[in-house]
C-alpha cells in the first residue's frame, strides 16, 4: 500500500477520527477530545475545569502573544475564564537568547491581558525545527459556577451568529508579514494594530452571556479553516447540519482587499477573534443588540438544520459542504 500523504494544516477528519479511537477517557471527563471540540471539560470536587491546547505554526511574528490568546479563546468559548498557562517553546539551532526573551515577553503581555498565570513549561533548542514553535495549554474555570458551553450542544433551529468579520487572524498575519511588499494603501496597513486587538473573543463572549447562558448552545473561535471550517466543526461535534448565507457574512474592507490581491477565499482564512455562536432563535435579536452595545459588529449568518450542510452563495447557488476546508493561510505559505 502506498503511504498516504497528508496536506498542510489539521489532519483530515477521517484520520483524526481514527486517532481519537486510541484516546482513553476516565469518568471525570465530561467533554473529551472530538471533532470540533477545542476545549475539554473535566469534573473537579468543587466545579468544572476547562482545558485547551493549541500550537502556533502559521505565524512567525508575535507567536508568544498569539499562543496565549488563541488558547484563552477556547476557554472563553466554553464560557470560562483563563487561569493557568503551560508553554512549550521549541527553537531551531543557533537561536539567540534575545529571540527567546522576545517570545517570552509576548507571552507575558498576553498573560497580563487575559489575567492568566504561567505555571509550567519547557524550552529547548533542537535541530528538528527550522522556526520557533510555541505549543500552549490554557486551563480555566467557568465564568458562572457549575455552567459551561460545549460545541456538542448546538440545536436544530438555532440561529448562527458571527462577530467582527471573517479572516481576522489571517488578515492580521498576512498584513504584518507581507503587507509592505503588496503595496497596499496606507489606510489598510494602519489596520494592523486594530486587527491584533480583535484576536481575543473575551468581550464577545462576556457580552453574549447577557442573553442567558442557557440560550447559548455552542460557541467556537473560528481558527484554522476560518468561518466555514468553524461552522462545519460545530455541526460535526453536534451531529447536525447548517445553512449559512454568504451575503450575511461580515468581511472587513482590509480582508476583502487582501483576498482579491492574493486570490483568497475569506471564509476559509484562519480567524481567531471571530466568535461563532448558535443561540436559541428567539434570542438572536437580543444577542445582536448586546454585542452592538459593546461596539462589536455581528450578524445572523444562518441556522442549524437537521442534516444538510449548505453554503448559499450570493448568486443563489447552494453548495454542499462535505468536509472542512484547508486553510487559505497554508496555501499562501506553501506558495512562498
């Protein structure tokens, strides 16, 4: 049998399902690993413990800061607050002390912003990597004692709400790393600091919780695979379908311009900072209002359905989504 070569990015779902069959679980694990599950929920004596783990592999700048926020977002999306952070830092040979310190300064900045503490980790130089890699684990506890939200709980009929815009993180990374060579207008390059601030979903979640935690059935930070990948993962985790409308999906000007120049589909671009939430349809209008009150753009982009997974294009074409997309950032990185 010829060995199967896999693409860059997350492993395909069929491979991941086989890997997850090898994972043992104990009785105190309420939500364990699964397709579309970014955070685990464990039972403790007093409450629940929420834990998430993610590496930073697509960015090359501010990876320490980004690692903290990406992992914190998975805690927020479970209706939790980040508390303890564990970091593994791998550096290529010939790395300098200054390079290591720079990443640690970024981690400190992220921890100060999230209120979490660095509690453990590992740092080494190795000839097995060619660029610095940060693998972070964030551990947290519920905002509301005894309450959490899982991506396994989306319900048929739920409204699907998105915040801020598609491709937030990917736009920030590409503008930061390639903006100068693309000869973009100054007003677009000036958006870099604003996009960085958007990477956290803390304000989004805290605002949304005001409609009542029981009216929110699933929340997901749209990371690898972008908005389209995120909603697919939620539907897979909850074993439901969806119908979303391209015309309702928020795409910021800087993302649209960058997409046109690089030939990117913004719906498939990594998007930490974009919160996707499925809420009781009777509370969708309230959700939009509480987000607007906090100055957060949001939109109802579709609904949870029983089975089919459909993207309705602006021209009316109905596309069946049979698998999560490969992230556009990997395609751009791979072509460089």
